[in-house]
C-alpha cells in the first residue's frame, strides 16, 4: 500500500491488479473504445463515442482497513452519458447492475428507491474529498447542517456504494463534491434505473466534470437541494 498525492489518498496492489484485469478484458472486447481509469488515466480512442469509466477499488481506504464498504465500479458512457453500470462489493457479495431502459438489479433481484417523502424522515449519505484538509469547500458545514435536519447522515467512504445504497432503498439521498467520473458513472445509471433522480446541487442537469452530485429517491430531491443551497457557513454556528 502506498499514498498518492496525500497520505489519505491510498493505492494498493489490489487497485492496480484489479484495474489491469479490467483493462485486459475491455481491450480484448472493445479495442476501439475510450477508457478513463483511476490509476491509468485516459487510454484508448478518446474520440470514440464510447468511454469506459473504471474505478478498480472505490473505497481503497476502507479496503486497506478491512472495512467492508468498497466496490469495483465500471460504467459505460455513450456520448458522455452513463448508459451501463456495474458495481460489485466483494466483501458483501453484492452485484448491482443496470442498463438504460432495462431497470436495475442487486444480485439479479430488481430494486427500487425508497418512498420517503420528507427530508426530516430521511437518512442520507455523503463523503469528503481528499483535499478536505486544505480547502474550505470541504462539505463539513453541509454534513453538520443535514445531520440536524434528517434522521441521520452516514459516510461510507465509497461513492459507488453510496449510489447503489440509494438505488436499493437503504438510504434516501446522497450528495458529494470532489468526485471524478469513475467514482459515479456506474452508480448514476444504477440509481436512475431504480427510479432515482440525479442533478447538480441546484437541480440543474448534472455535469460529470463538475465533481458535484445530488442523488435521491426523487421524492426528497427539492428539499435536499434547498437545504444544500442554504447551508450556513461553519463560522456562523457558534454565534
């Protein structure tokens, strides 16, 4: 195990080994497609309408500590839009899959988002970017604010697991910043096919390159968006 640019941004031999296996398979079956992989970066034909977004282990810190919330995440973008997604958590043996128009499943069982309609009755999940120590745009204020407004906010440490958890109805909503396309490409289509809604914080269409995402069961979407947009800064909380 080694650190990347920061001590808490880890990469393991398993990350590299997992990505190597995935790349071999994709290159064998789809040699003309583009690839965006966490460890290897941009590969293949970057002008292709097809791009595979790969996170070989989403939640490496969890994996390194034997905490069972991590996953292999593979998403296919067509003209920049997620169309196929697979998220596999080997620790819990959960395989989430979806394709545009074909629904979403967990271990081949169809799944749907929750029916929670009120933010005050919801349970959410979020995460923190690796540069949270260096930037004021670190999600701490939102985490505290939403903890007060809901029945709870969790932090799993894996964006793909978070999106899959909202898709299967275990959680009602998710937001995060500082993300890369490989973190969320697969989870986006899985959640959408399970009946969820995904946008930017302000409910405008999601831009993958922005690094920010708001994802819910659809029923609390506007409420969660409003809460994020009106979160007071941490500096005001002790006044």
